[in-house]
């Protein structure tokens, strides 16, 4: 029996909704290495379709929450 969680890809509108980021902030953080990069959905090089791995986005959010809690505790 396979107990591995299936990989789910999130499209950009869902990533923006979950993170509360603007489009420009999202790509600036990807460029700076602060947010997970999207993966190409299609193998066709002319395709622009991409998505984010849900688990990576959730891990990013969990890290941000933890950092926020640490800052409050230190204050």
C-alpha cells in the first residue's frame, strides 16, 4: 500500500491567496531565494504553465509563522 502523500501543484492565484503577497512581491522573493520557485507543468518549452508545490508553500508559511512567534517572544 502506498502511503505517500500525492504531490499537489498550486497555481499562482492560489499561492497569492494563501500568502497574501502581490504578484510583484512573489516574484521578487523568488528571485531573492526567499520563496520556493515554481515548476514547469508542461515539458513543452513554449508553454508558460507553472505551479508551486503545495508542501513547499506550506513549509514557507510555517517558517514565517515560527519566525513571527520568535520575534514576539524575544520582545
